[in-house]
C-alpha cells in the first residue's frame, strides 16, 4: 500500500478511475461517514447530493441515513444510487485534497465507467455537480421502467478475439423480429463484451451466435435486472434526445477538462472546451469503450490507477484479468497445465507484438481510494498530513 508521500510523489504518472452504478453501491461509505475527522466532509456531500436528488425525483432522498444505517440501494432506488455514488466520489476526492494535498489536477488524466464519466467531468472542472446530477436523475425513473425484463449477459471467448462486427450484426437480426431489443453495453476486452437484452433476446442471440461466431464463444447470463443505459433500448423512451435537450441549458464556463478526461463514449481524449454536451448525448446510448481506456492507460505509462467511489469493481477487475493473462502468457516457468491454457489465449498472443504496452499491466499499482483513506486516516484532529506521515514512519 502506497504511503501518502509515495502517492503524492507519483501523481504525475497516475490516473483517476471513477466507478458507475452496480447492484451494490455502499462500499465502505459508512466507515468514512463514521470517522470523526472525515465525517463533516462526507456528510456535507451526502446532504447536498441528496437535496438535489430530492428536488429532481420529488421525494425525500436521505443519503446520510441510508449510509449510516447501511441501507443498500436497489433497482427501485436507482435515483438514490446515482446521488450516492456521485456524492461519495466527490467526498473521497475532497478528503484526499484536504488532508493529504493530493488533487485531481496532479494526475495525467481521468476516466469514468458509465455514471463515473459524469463525475470525472465534475472533478475536472467542466460541469457543476448540481447541473451534472440533474442529467441522470431526471431520467432515472424511465431507466428503471425500461429495466423490467432486461437481462445482462457477458459474451466472451478464451480462444480468439471476438468478431465485433458480427456481434453487432446478430443484435440487428434479433432486433428486426420486433420482440425486444438487445445491444452491446460495454467493450471489456478484445475477447469479451457486455450485452443487455429485453425478454428472450439474449436466448435468441445465443442461438444465432452458434453459427455466426463459432463454438468457442460463450454467453453467460446474469439474473439481476439492469437499467439499460449505453444500449439502443433507451431509444424507447427518447432518453438520448431528452438528455440532450436538458444539457442545452447547463451553466458553466467553456473550459477543457483538467486533467484531461478520456471518454468511454469515444475511447479517446475527445473532450474540449465546448463539446461535453454533444458527447454526453451519445453517452446515453453508446457502449462503454472500457478496453480503450485500459490500453491507453498502459500506453501513456500510467504507473498508478486510483479507483474512486464506493467499492469500485469493474475497472479494477478488468485490469486484474489482463494482468493475470499477460503474466501467464509471458512467464517462462509455467507448469504444463498453465502453459497449455496460456497457449490458447490467441487473442492476447496476437495483440502483444503490436501492443507491447499490455506487458505493463502486471506492474501498475492500484489504489482503492476509500480503503486507502481509511488506512491513512488522521487519528487526531488538527495533525497535519506531513506530521501524520512522520508518526507513521
């Protein structure tokens, strides 16, 4: 675990990663709220984001009580989850800046998965948090309504890269039947994507993929229902156009993000001083290009990924899988069984010569910010971080 001094010294080669919505969203927020030194900042962010949510959703949203009593969110409280995640991400960043003098501007760049992209833009000075929260909150109830009957599935192969064009073709063929919509929600890696589908669309996708994608491709379904963001399913309630209409009047100076924000809509550093509304319009229904963000992090030489939010999952897990695969692929003293498994990773074997940056994956350090903050929390109010480091040392 990096010390405050080490983390501060390495910020020039660090990047921020902001989490999005998941089936569980509390993480260790209650511990941060209960800490006598951290509590004022955490409670303030929970109250302010809860107030915005209450105004938009037209019901009482008490995030402080939810966190204090560890009341986990559900699909029915999707709006609460949105406000909670953003509140805790911004609270964690303020705690880091206030107590340890580590700020977002010191890093190379940031990116956010799904809802996390909105927090990344707030943290980079592009949007005010109140205005930013209004976008997903205003559409939350319709997203919950669309989630009925929507199933999440992961499409993957251990043998070769997925033929993404063919995946999209199968989605179109399924959708043409007029009995529900299926679409790619996230590109996790060259050999895996997330799909979301209504009704039996994932089952029909599975039948078609046997001939079109080959026998080595698998589709694993998950039971939970999900708001179908980043898929064409949201067209059914005009969510992209309604979000874009609200964004016309978002206040704020026309500034480029600092640090830069890599958009998972485009997979590139596409944000400038004026185009955040255009990209966020596409954010509602375009798949998340997580793999592009992972590769770019390695290509530019990021040495530390700082994962912001309550119990971040998908981004750390993606990096971990890549690290394990790279290690198994290149390690020379593997046992025969492990070696045979590595030899079947043709998708990775094919990428390594052209994308040597992937070899850096095992050497990137990962900081789960809420865990780090609790580990290095000041024990006594009024002790400066530098003094705390001396005590720890």
